[in-house]
C-alpha cells in the first residue's frame, strides 16, 4: 500500500517525469527491445563514454536491459552477467532475441569470478553495478587487463578505494553523479599500442550536459 501511495504522490508532484518514464518504456517495448529496469533513463545513468565497436562485460545485467542499451549504442557484443535466479531466467529468455547478448547466470561473490570472466571474454569495457559487491574489484588481479571501466560506487569509502586502486594502475578517472545520486567511476586508458582499427581505447561521450560532472583525475 505504501508503494502505491508513493507512486501516486510522484505522479502528482512530477507528472511530466512520470509520463516520460513510462512513454520511454512503452516505446522500447513496441520496438521489440528490452526496457530499462524500474523505468530508468540509461542515458543519464551510463552514457558517459562511447560503446561503439566494443565488447562489453556487463556485471549486474538484470534481465538484459543494460545489455540491450549498450547494443543500441553500438556495442559489438555484451556478456550479460546476472546472479539473481529470477532475473537471470528472464535474461536468458530475452537474449534469445538478440544474438549479440551472451547471458551468464553467475552470482559475483568473490574476485576470482570477475578475473575468470575477464580472462575468458577479454572485454574492452566492464560495467559494474552489483549493489556493493564492487568492493571485490579491490582484489581483482587482472583489473589492468581491461582498458575501460564504468563502476557504480554505492558508498563514499568504496568510491575512494576503487579510484585509488585504478589510479595506481595508470587509469585516468572521470567521476559523475547519476540520477540516483550515486557516483559513477569512468576509468580509462588510451591504448598506445593498439592497431588502427582496434576496438580498444577510450572515446568520450560529448553529450554529458544533463549529468553532474564531479572531477577528473590522472595519475
């Protein structure tokens, strides 16, 4: 009942926002796509870099909504990892419609699982939204094998620790506040020795005017 009351209050306090949220969801469904979980706007949540021609490892992929978003942004392939059994089941069903989404049911509860995923799939970019388990990144031995990371930090302490670790590995850091006021870490390294047509390296997304930029750090 409390949830219903909250939704009614939101409708009256922000009718335009509610309309945009649900019209976006309906539009994606009509296109045959996978709408964002909770009706989120992923342009405000994850659109801090270019995904074009990149292999993305999506840690915390829900039922495939972020994977679908990355494909719409030009990703070559998305390895979508989800640990919740119900969401993972929906992810597998949804991925049957999109050959470029590779579903993996795996609960990330130790750094070795992340290491194995990186070693096996060799992603260009890893997106991390695993509800506090991003702390495991502090003990991932091959974190420097990936040239680009997008990480949602759920506490200030985790944010500071992860940024410090990534800086020590030669990454540059850009930080943003997403729509939920959680800090997003964008860590990247220029690929010095990449071939001309390599999919590695970093291309910034120029359209960030609607997101609060916090700071940029370089080692």
